[in-house]
């Protein structure tokens, strides 16, 4: 099993954290993992993204040409990564910030009102958690909710750990959203 | 995986330097190694060590010179253009036989180039971009675990041979996070009676690369260095031979490029192609005899680099005509692809079969 | 009495029709805009070459409609020297950040100023290294938290903010030295005046001019742009008072030295 | 004061605007605000919420790092 | 001899640069090349040209970058440690494809070393001590006449290929005076529409090594550079083959070392030993095919250097196992002696004869 | 009333028993002697390390009985920084010429001073590059003939003399800055006092000290040593007035910045 | 002035002396001069031509770059 | 024919000029020549010397290990170069500044009162000319007085050319001194 996941969004949307969470959770399950941020522009103002590879085998390169999963938290990210998703791959996208639905029909596309859900839970910064929650449901063999819970404690600095329960709550909302979508399909 | 931590390559390296007892780190910011100074800024404050953000790379390497001369373990890190600026200082350190650890997290060049990972400084690292006949040991880790482990080794090698040791990494290895087990302090101690700590109670020490009098002094010094380099060449030869035993084709690669090559070997082996990966872990000294042995047995050697023909010179020098040497390289931040490597090796087999049929 | 609209302000022709890569609220954009305006007003845009530093403004030449040239980190004044000596009739601008101009490049800064090269240096002081992610700069304030001074800059350990204008003001040759800011509309207006003066001096062949401009880096200061502008006013101005340090033609400089 | 009686209108290029808010913070008449909508960059751009009291001071245009604001001024036709 | 002038190597080079039309020269003092800036200080004042004694080597190479970008012929010179400092700048010039002439009058290293002539910067010169995949043409004159002639060529090559051209000399050649005939201006003109002289009446020019967007831009740029380098490798291959035709033994050497080697060839030939001297005049591109041809015919190749094993890598790469490659080198300012070279070659013959007798 | 002789002055113990390579009348010798005297007087000679520059004094460590360390040209203050941070209880001296300190190394000079490194810099200003044969230095006087300014230094073309003390005096951290000379016995005495003060400050851990010393280079000035000394008095002092620029303990510096 | 009544003698190490003449130029009593002979370095070293009027001011020793001059001072024995 | 000549003395004694003179004169005779100053110490206060090779053949290295002729204008030079002169070589030394006669008997040794002669002609700087004059007599096949005369005009800068006749006069005194010594041997 190898999943090549790109998580992309604005700077403040916590895409790096989301990637780390996945990695630590998968690592604790004994899987091989790699995580690399895009540092492709020693410059400002663009999108932020990270590439996460989770695999039962050694990982050759952390760089992902054609992702199996893309999580696009904003419009520019969608524009950038949509064309790269592999045939039959998965796209999770933030409908709160992306007005027009993606144009490819050769992949599994899951819209989430991620920012809206986050805001509804009293923060604007947890769209990433919604998406991770959804991913957990959509790729059930990747990592469990339990391991993500443990990973949250490991990855989040002690100063911010107080938000972990909120994060988990938002995560499960994402999970349930995905559940519903899957059920409806 | 279970007892491991997930760390960015740059941070794994930094933490390993602390484990090795380095408390004097000097550097100037540059992408893609910025995590090292940022990490050190925090940790040195905790440990009571010294981190100075130098005014330039020239100043940083000179601070390393001062600290090393004082007898402490010291390190600097940079990336390609910054490393170019350190060349004079490295030549001085080598000439004055001062131990230290240097880190180059390579990015694409030439010039300002770009900041994606690259292996374009292989020549600079292995041949020395500074002036004169000198060498630095060059280690080439290939994952976060090796980044940490080789860093501890680097400090030991530096002290043992009184030589700068360069850890050559590309930006991808520096930037990516992977699981690793942090090394334990090994407790090795090195006597540094040559350090300049004041002459109280002993005859005075002088540390310099200058040799003016008599006329032959500089040649004598160079021959002494050369002896040391030969000793190192005998004693420090690190290589990872992966499925090379019965190989018909051999791939040579290091660092991030070698990770892809290794995968290619696995894939090809599954398909029945007898291919191996020769991964030098020390780039200087280069494990040339070891490679030459394999070269005698194989039909062709493929060099895979993230540069446009640098590693291949050491490969050719090692192979010395015993086998054909082919080249596949990417530049400016691109990573070799699995398909390209597999395709290339496959094409040999194909050619070969054609050849066999024709004969 | 009918009402007509007339254009009071238009996006300057001197700016290229592209989106910059700068963060929202970054001072570089304001400064680029002013330079573009002045180059057109002085009618020198066609004979100007801008030397971009290594720093956030590394692509400055993509945003202003002039020929552009790269310098290695810190070396822009030396590159400018070579270019101006080769083409004495062209207008040469060295545009630099504080890491570039005061850390790695302080030698080139001092010496180009000291030779009185007939160039113009625009020094964007944003109190940190923007491009590489907010490390301490020579101009970071005491106590300022940066990624390499996580507990705030401690002057006794890593040095105090260096004042470029004051440093250069110890030299004989420079013709014009001023520090301005872009933290509010009034400051922006004064900055434009300073840019105009500097470039007209170069146009007239008078000599070396240096304009330091305090500028917001909201991203790495970790605040909203408006808060960043406010911080310039409340904090930066204390260490970097706005001032015209020198304004004299070359001949005056020569006289002063002779006397 | 110098703008006594002046009237005008800011023309904001919503695609150039990065939503930094410097114009908003510096408008003496407080008539600039963030849009509800996003532009194609996904950013809340600046809009003028009451053009009728714009005094054409140019503060917003001066502060805009992206030169996204132009200003038109109203003048009595015969005065031109 | 009669129409000739006696000039110091350094001054011959400087005057030739003026003959080639160079009016913008920037340098920082360092022995043993100081005669060049001193000469230029006087002559540029006479000619209305520009000489600036830069504040450092870093500044000097950057001034060259500025002047070259402005479209004029420009040069800088230095010696080993100073050259180490210019490496970043050279990488930028190469990346931005700016023509210029660089001079390294080598002295002994590493570090401060000494100031006697040496060839210890061969690696730095031919492999590039800066960052990234780049090349500079490297010319290796062997006497005052060639110093002058190659300098004129260097400016032409630089303009033709938009590349920095390095003249690599040792301190002895720089310091010694010899008779020479100054070259005549050749009147060649090169179009420089790429220069940055203001955009008036044309679209704007940008000169930079940076390639950020799109992601592949830097690789594309590198492949373009590589194409150019391959073109140069085909077109610029300079070598002086001295009595090589029927040689049984071959000596490879350049610069001052080659002068001694040439004398050795004459002596040995007088004694009936069939030996030749292969003297590369361009070190990059290295005349590898040419050397390989000879290598097939000889028994052994002796590399003679004023360094401790640098040129030999190019020799081995060229020979590619076709003959044994031996080494004789001196370091730190010493010059190879006639006796040593003769003795070494003689020892081959002796061994060989023994061998023949034994078989 | 019988007469006895007592030793009034003896060759300092701190000097090595070797002949220096300096030219007759070179000021480096006088300055070495004073440093050797002070190191013994302050009883710190056994814990002192001198960092020799690249310049005529490249072998300084051979002449003073202390541990010695080399720096690359211009980098002595950075080397001193590394050494002092490694060994905070040792006395670290950076001994530099004007090419070294003000041309290639002005960056390291400014930044070590700005960090207030607890080191001592002795700056030997002889208005040219001695070691390489008398080229122009940043401190060469206007009109001064050097091998690279054969018609005399022209300030408008190649810059005016740079004043190191004035430059450093713009920084907050330094504790002690003074310019002295060795052109006559009185000046030598004052220089010794300055050296003493600088090194005792370091001994007490007070902070960065900088002593600029005007010094004869008869060889490259092309005059007899006595004439060279006279030239310092008649010409150099005009551009480089002798002055104590600053003398304050670190705490004072901190206060000043805070206020 | 401060040396009123002081008496002494300079002791010049002729092998260390490089003959620079700084001592000679700075001797207030003008009692130093160049030797006719050469030392082993082939240099004319400094000699004192009239020790009787040396005031032990130390000027020569202060100026000597080669620390070639030491000074003895005469004192009345009982004063010691 | 190959002569390897070292000329050595103090900085002000014009050893480099003497070497250049020989070279230019020999070059005009169609000989191969090389001249290299000692720049062996990027430092001060030592002796100055230059190595001159004059040959009918190509010159491999300008550096001289064992000179065939040494002109020593002062004591330190003699000390330095005496041991290096090849067996049967020639030493011309300045008796005005060198107190003790050289100790080797396996070479031809010619003392000259070079500085005294120079001073007697009203200058202290022409000891070099005395020595060159002597060399001309002692190595008659090297260069002629005539070619040296021409070389003087070529080598001496126009500003100092007014001293050429004086230089020539001193040169001939050296020549005659050597003549006398040879006659006496
Ligand atoms: C030789 C070298 N060293 C370091 C760097 C990395 N680097 C790029 S920009 C920069 C500093 C940017 O700060 P500043 O000059 O203040 O400009 P800003 O980005 O804040 O506008 C640094 C250190 C480099 N590219 N080259
Ligand atoms: C990188 C480098 N550049 C240049 C030189 C050559 N060099 C040696 S000393 C010196 C300058 C000496 O002048 P100064 O610092 O004033 O000291 P002084 O000799 O006058 O005491 C120079 C340029 C060098 N050794 N290294
Ligand atoms: S990081 Fe700072 S300086 Fe750079 S573009 Fe962003 S706001 Fe501007
Ligand atoms: S200042 Fe410009 S970029 Fe910023 S919000 Fe206003 S219009 Fe938009
Ligand atoms: S050249 Fe000048 S500084 Fe150097 S030793 Fe001689 S007199 Fe002193
Ligand atoms: S000062 Fe010293 S070296 Fe100079 S002449 Fe007098 S004793 Fe001799």
C-alpha cells in the first residue's frame, strides 16, 4: 500500500500540521512515512502545501508527481493540483472557499464545507481538521481515529494542546460528513 | 517505527550535533537549511551553548575557525551559494588542521539558481572549491536516520584526524520529515593539546596554515597533509552495497537520488533483472577499489545524479575502463524518476539481448 | 454647474502589469510603486537599470519597467559600481534589504558610499530577513522576537540595531542621505520626495544618494499589515528616527574634505 | 483640511487587491471595508461602502502596496 | 628576439587585456599578481579606462558582473585565496551567462600557505569551486608570449560563448620576465543586445541566474547551459603536442611544470628515449580524446604537476585505462626538477627492459 | 655619595627572543613591544591568544610570547568571536592592519564591535597595504601616492580616507574606542596607556575595546623612518585626529540604549 | 623637565638594531648616531656618542621598534 | 651555453635592474632569457635578489637551484647564496660591505669594492653597475658593453635616463677592475 497525499491551502490553514498528524499516526502503526513542505519559493504570498507519503514499503522520494489524494483547502490549490491527481485518485476540496466545482470526472471528488464547519465550531483555523477527518473515513486503511488522537498529543506543542479536544471534535464532524457523502453515493 | 520520532532532516542533524557535544554553532540563514539555525537558536539557549547568527558565511566559517582552535566541537551549516563563500575559510581550516563539521544542504545552481534540492555541489565538496591541495572528509547520508548518525560520526572523524568533515545533503533530505531513532552520546574523548588556550604552564601553541620559512616548509606541510589524507583514504571508506552480489548492471548514486535508485533496483529485481545499487556513504574518500571490484563483474554502470555529470567522474576514475559508464542526471532541483531509471536499465538489457541474438 | 471626473491618481505606467509575489501589506510594494512613479516623472525610466538584491525583492526587476540585473547576496553596490562605471550615463539603482545591505553586504555598502559612486541605494529596512523566514537582521530591535532570537534580541549577546544612515554619515563622499518610512500616507509622501531627490541627483550626475525606508513585513512580524504599520510608528521610529542626514552636492563634499 | 470640499471616488481593482487592509486602516472617512466575496485569488478585497463622502485625499492609493487603487476626482466642468 | 620586448608575465597579460579592448578592470591586491593592478592603475589612467581597487575580491568579481552586464569587456585577477573568495561570484556570472576574463596567478596553499608559484587550484579552476553545474573555459599559458596571446583569445571566447574565461597561471609565470611580441588588436566585434543599458526603444532585458517559475525553469536553464558547454567542448580543444608522434612514454603537464617537462623530453630524446609531452592549453575543455589517442600507443603516461594529484584526474579520465598513469608532483611552491622527470621516465625504460629480458 | 645603576627600561619579557621581519623603523615593532609590556604588567600573558591578520604582522604570534592563531584576510574579528565564545576566560586580541580591518574585513569589524564581543582590537593604521607592496588602503590620504594611485589618491574617484573610530562610534555596544599614534615618544606613551586600558577592560570582562594606532611604514611611503614619523604628525593627524571616542563600561552602554 | 638632574645610559644591542634612526631622531640630547661599522646583518647600528649627558628620558627606548635599547639609570646609592 | 646568474643585495641596491639589463642585452643578441625576482616572502626587511637565466636554448624554469654566477652585493646575500653556487662557478662579491672573505675554494671568487667605487662616483646606488661591468669582463661571451649600453636606454625610464652616462662610466670602472683581477690571477 502506498498513498501519496498532497495537502494544500493558504499559509494559515495548517496544511503542514495536517500532514504531520497523518505521518505520526501512520508511523505509530508501523508504516513508512515521509513529509515534505513545499519550500519551492524562497518567497511569499503563494499557497502552502505539503506532500505526505504513507507506505508499507521504503519511500524513495518524498516528492509527489501525481498524488493519489489531494486535499485542496482553497481555490489556488485546486487550480494547481487538480491536473496532477492520478487517474482514479481522490480529491477532497473545501467548498467553503472554492466556488466552482472541479472539472475532472476521472477521479473521486469530495466537497467539504470545511471552513464553514470550522467557523461553526468557533475557529477559522480548523478546516484542516475537517479534511483529515474526512480522509480517515474515505481511506479507512490509512490511520485510525485513535492513532490520530495520539498523534495530536505528540505533534501539538504543549502550549496549544488545550485545543486538542476541539480539534478532535471538528475532526469527527469531517469524518461524519464523509460518511454521509459515501452513503449518498 | 514505534520508538521513533518524526523529525525533519535538518532538525535531526541539528539535534545529533548537540548529542555529539557541539555547543558552538555559527551560521548565516539560507534556504533550504534554515531549520538548523532556528533549531539551534532555541536549543543552545536551553543548553547554555553558543549560537551566533553570523553577519555572513565568511564570518560564520571564521567563527568556526576560532572556536575549533579553542578546542571545542563546532559546526556551521549553509546551502550552495553560502557554501561557495566558505571555500577560502575551509581551505584555511584544512591547512591549519582544525577539526569541525560543515553542512551543505544543497540547492539548485549555478548562482542564485533556485531552492529545490540538488546535488550540484559534488565537485565543490569532493575536490574542494578553495585553494591548494587539501581535502575534507565528505559524508553523504540518505535519510533522516543517517543524517543524525553521520553527524555524530562526523564530529568523531573531525577530531580523530584534525580535519573538517563535510556532510553533503540535498534540500529534499534536509526538508523532509521521516521517522528516526536519535543516536546516543558515544562518550568518545579526544585530546586537544594543540588548541590555543593560553600558554600558561606550557610552551606556546600556534595554529596557522602559513608556512614561510624555510622555502621548503610549505611543501613539507603539504606532504604531511598528504600522508594524513592517504591514511584517511585507507581507514574511512564507507559504502552501502545493495543487492550488488550477482549484479549484471550496477547503479551508483548517493543521497536522495539513491533512494529512487534503490526502489528501481527492487522493481527491476522483481522483474528478474540482476541490478544492484552501489551507494557511496563517503564521497571523499570515495570507495573506488570497492566499486572497481564490482565493475569487473558487471556489463555497465549507470551513474544517477541530481547534477549534470559530477559524481560520474569518481565513478569513471574507479571503474577505470573496466566497464562502460552511463549517465542519467537531473538538474536544478528535479529528482530522478523511477521510470527513467528502470527504463534506462531495461534498455541495456534489451540492447544486450539484441546483441546476443545477433552474435 | 455640471460635474466631471478627472483622474487624480493612476497606477503608474512604470509598474509592470503583473501581480507581485509580495505578501499582502508588504512595504516593498509601496516602495516599488513610488520608484516607478518617480522614474516616469523624471523621464529616466528608459535609461534606468535596477539591481535587485537577494531578499524578498529579488524579482524587483519584474515589477518595474526597467532593465534588471541580479547581484549576489549583499553585493548589489559593487555590481552597481561596475555597471555605472561601464555606463556613466545610465541611472543605476541598488535596491536592498537590511540583511543584504547591513549584514553580508555592509562592506560593499560602506565602500560604494565612500567612493561616492554616482548611484542610488534604496534601503528597505523591515527589521528582519523576510525572504528566509523572519530571522534576526542587523536592524532588528532590542527585544524583538525573530525565528533566530526566539526570546527576543538581546543586545548584550547578539548586538544592537545598526543604523545605516548614521554609519554612512561618517563618510565624506555621499551627497544625500535620508531615512523615511511608509507606515502612513504622510510618510509615504515624504518617502516619494526622498526618492525623487535621490534620483534627480543621480540624473544630474551629482553623486551617491542613500534613502533608508522603514517598511512593514507583516508576515514575519506575525501581525496584520495595519498593526505592522503601527509598530513602525510606536517602536521602530525610536531606534530609527526619521531624518535628513545629509543633502549636499558633490562639490560641497570636496570642499568639506579640503578644509 | 487641504481637501476641503474635494470630492472623488476610489476605483479598486479587485483582482489586484490582496486584502491587506492598509487602505482601510488609513482612510480618514472610514468608507473602505473588506468584501464578503473572494476574488479569483481567494482573497477578500477592499470595497468602498460610501463613495458619497470620499474626499479624494488619496490616502488609500498612497498606501496600497499593489497599486490596486486609482482615484477619480470630481470637478466642476467649467473649472476645467 | 630582436623585435621583442622583455616583460613580466603579469604585465604582458595586463597589456594584452588592454590590447583586447578591456577598459574595465577591478581587483584587490594579492601576491603574486600585484603587478597586474599596479600596471592597470597606471595604464587605465592614461587610456581613460576604469581601474578600481575593490574593497575585496567579492566586490571585485561583483564589479565585473556589473560591467559585463553593461556590455563592456571586463577583467579581474587574483591569486589562490582571493580566487577562493570569488567562487560564488563566478557561479553567478556563469549562471547569468556573462562574459568576462578571470586571472588566477596561483600560489601555494592550502589557506594562506605561501606565495611561491603553484598549481594547487587546478580542481577549483576546472571543476568550479562555486555552487551548481557550471563551467568556465580555462586556458593554461606556458610562457609570456602565450600569456599575452591567450589573454586576447580569452576575451574573444568569453564574448563568443557568453561565459567567464579563466586564465590559470602559476606565480612563476606571473613573476618571470621573458621576451615576447605583443599581439595586435584583432578587431573582432561581438553583438551584445542582451546587455542591460536601459530599456529605451526596446523591450526590457533582465540578466539573472535565478530561475524560480515554473518549477522546471531551472532545469531548462541548466540543460541550455549544458548544451552550450557541449558545444564548447567540441569547438575549444587546445593542446600542444610536443614530440608525441612515435612516443613510447608520454608526459602530461601544463604551465611552468610543462616547461621543465619539455626540456626533459629533449634530453631524453637525445639519449634515445622515445618520450613526448602532451601539453593541454585548455584545461576545460580538456583535450581528452586527443590524449586518449596517444594513450593507446604508449606504455605509460606520467603526469607532472605542481600540485599533489589534480591534473592526474583529467589524465586518468582521458586515458580511461588504456595505459598506466603515473604521477610526479611537487607542492607548496616547489618546481619539478629536470632530474626527477628524467629519472622517472628512465626508470620506466629500465623496468621495461628488465621485464623484456625476463620474459 | 656613591652612584649605582638600576635598570630603568628592559626589553620586555613578553617579547620573543627573535629578530622580527619588519623593515627598519616599522611601527609594528613599537606596537608589539607595548602589547608585550602590558600583557606582562596585567599578568595575563599566559592566558592571552593573539590573532594575527593577513598583512605585514601575519607572524605577530612569533614575536609575542603568547599562543597564536591565524585568520583569513579580514576575518580576525570573527575568528576572535569564535575563540572568545569558546573560551570566555581567555584574553583574545585581534591585531589588524588597515587593509585587513577596513577593506576586506570591514563587515567583520563592524559586526564584532556591534555585538560587543569581549575582545580587544588593535588597529594599525599605516595608510597603505604594507605586505603587498604599498597599494592604496581605505585610510590612504587624499593625494597620497601609492602603487595603485600613482598620481595620488583622488577622493572623487576612489574615495576618501575612512575613519575607523568614527565608524565604530556609531554603534551602541563598544566600551572603549581611542585613536593614538606612535610617531614620537609622547605618542608612544599614550598608546601604551590605551593598550593598557583596552586589555584591562577585557581582563575585567567589560566589553569590546578598539584602539587605532597611526603607524609608520617607511618602506612603502618611500622615506626614512624619522621622516615617516614626521609625516604622521604633519599629514595623517589631519585626517585622523587623535581622540578618545568612548570610554564606558558595558552597563553604561546598555543604559544609553534603554533611554 | 621631569628628568631634571636625571642621569643614565642607553644600552644598545647592536645585533638587534636595524639602523632605522628613530632613536637618533628622538633623542632630546642628540647623543645618538649611526655607527661607521656594520653589524652582522650588514646594517649601521646606533651608538651613543656622549653617555655623559644622557638624561635617561627613555625616548630612544620608547621609539625603538626592535626593543634594541635598554636604559640604565644612575641613582645615588643611599637613595636606593 | 647557459648561464644561471643570481644577483642579490639590499632592497635599494638595484639588483632587479641589473638583472633586467643583462636580460635585455642578451635578448638583443638573440639569446633566450628569463628574469625572476625573489618574491619568496610577502614580507619585509630581507634581502632582494633576482635570478637571470641566459641561454642558447629554451629555458625550462626561471628558478635557479645552483647558480653558475652569484653577484653578492651585501653580507646577508653572500651568506645565503654562497653554499648554492655550483662547483667551479663564479662569485662576484662586494668587498665594501662584506668584511670576511668567502670560505669556498671550489669556485672563482672576485671581490669588488663596489660600493666604494659607486660612492667615489658621487652616488651610493651604483654598486650594481660596478658588478655588471665586472661580469662583462669575466663572462666575455655573455653580452657586450655595447649591448648593455643599448639596454640601458631601453630599460631605464625616461625620467632617469639622464644618469645613463654616469651608469656607463661606473660600469666601465667595474669592467676595468675585473680586467685587473684577471690579469693578476
Ligand atoms: C550567500 C547567500 N547567503 C544567504 C542567502 C539566503 N538569503 C536570501 S535572502 C536573505 C536575507 C533577506 O533579508 P533582507 O535582506 O533583510 O531582505 P528582505 O527579504 O527582508 O526584504 C538571505 C539570508 C543567499 N541567497 N545567499
Ligand atoms: C583573500 C586575500 N586577499 C588578499 C591577500 C593579499 N594581502 C596580503 S596582506 C594584504 C593587505 C595588507 O595591508 P594591511 O592590512 O594594511 O596591513 P599592513 O601590511 O599594512 O600591516 C593583502 C591585500 C590575501 N592574502 N588574501
Ligand atoms: S516576507 Fe515580509 S518583506 Fe517579504 S514579501 Fe512578505 S511582508 Fe514583504
Ligand atoms: S491597500 Fe491595496 S491591496 Fe491592500 S486592501 Fe487596499 S486595495 Fe487591497
Ligand atoms: S612594509 Fe611597512 S608595515 Fe610592512 S614591515 Fe615594512 S615598514 Fe612595516
Ligand atoms: S630605534 Fe632601535 S632599531 Fe632603530 S636605530 Fe635606534 S636602536 Fe636601532
